[in-house]
C-alpha cells in the first residue's frame, strides 16, 4: 500500500480505533478520499508500532475492493465503529500466585484451625491472649487474598491495537467476598489516545464483591470532536465469577 501524505494532526483520529460506539460529533464532514488513502490516514494517526502498521495494511490490501470501500466509508462516517472488542475469561489467582480453587479457603481454614487447637491443648494456656490469637488466625485463614485480572483487547481485523485492563484484589472465602483491597483500571495501546481518564468504584454486599472502572475518552478527527464512555466490571461471589463486562455507558 502506498503511504500518502496525511492532513490530519497526530492527535486526531488515533482514538477512533479503540473507543467503540456511543459518540457525539461536531463540525462539518470532510470530503472522502480513496479507500486506500482513508485507511492509510487512519492507521498512520494511530501511531502503532511498525509491525502492527504493516499487519493492518496487509489485511486491508487482502480485502476485495468492495469491502475496502465499505471499511473506508465506515471510517469516514464514524471512525469508532470499525473496532472489535475481544474479551477472554478473567484470571483469578490466590495470594501465592496459584490459580484459585473453590476448596482452597476451606482447606486452609481447616488446617490452621486444627493447628491452633493443638497448640492450645499442648501448652495448656487458656488465656484470653491465646483465644484472641486463635480467632485471628482463623479469620485470616477464612479470607485469603485473590487477584482478578481482566483484559479486553480493542482490535481491527483481529489485530490488537490497545487493551482495557482491570485489576481487582479482594479477600474471600470460597462463598463470600469479605473485603476489597484494590480496584484499578487503565488503557494501554494506541498512542493517538490524547485524552482519557478513569474512575473506579467498588462494593461488598451480601458476600458479593464488585470492581467497576469507567473510562472517559475524547478525540478530534478531521475537524470533528468525538467522546465516548465505557464501563468495565468484574463481580464475584466468593471465588465464583458472576459477571465480566465492557460496555458503553
């Protein structure tokens, strides 16, 4: 594909590839160019690395002419509409870095509780200090720490250009989340994202814990201004995943 001189600024269209739908726009539309020129401009302003740039151009070149025109038309009408979002299953690991097992909390609680009782029996100390210590050990055993990670890739033609990342750290038994420790979200990828902010919220209620991250994004493309808001969320009951989502809000 011939790389044409582009008229868009470096901070313009770049966001388009990663934001999805749900936008607002202002200013007049620019006259469309050839399908190749439109796509070249789109990829150039993403500022992806050379390998990704070449892969995207190759995929576009392999499309039939009619499909190339369709993609170019979609980009010119709404550059955010051409993206796909690929989410796998979240990963949940224990505080030791091992994959969480449903019976893990029960096994730890049982072994530590047994050890605590044996210690009291052998030392013959029934003092308040030992009782309190035993209760503390049991409480810690009943709520080990877990870390859930949830990446959602933004891609074009199956090629990743950016990723929404969520990390949720909490304490839980196999059946109940007992305390939230961290809820963090961030976006990595296309350098053309020139304005993106995040806000986080979380809760624990009735044994269920949730981590929610909102992304507020904006971009300028060919004299038009676009904005979109997305919400990424994980919900667990104990170590059981209830829901994982990324949606427009």
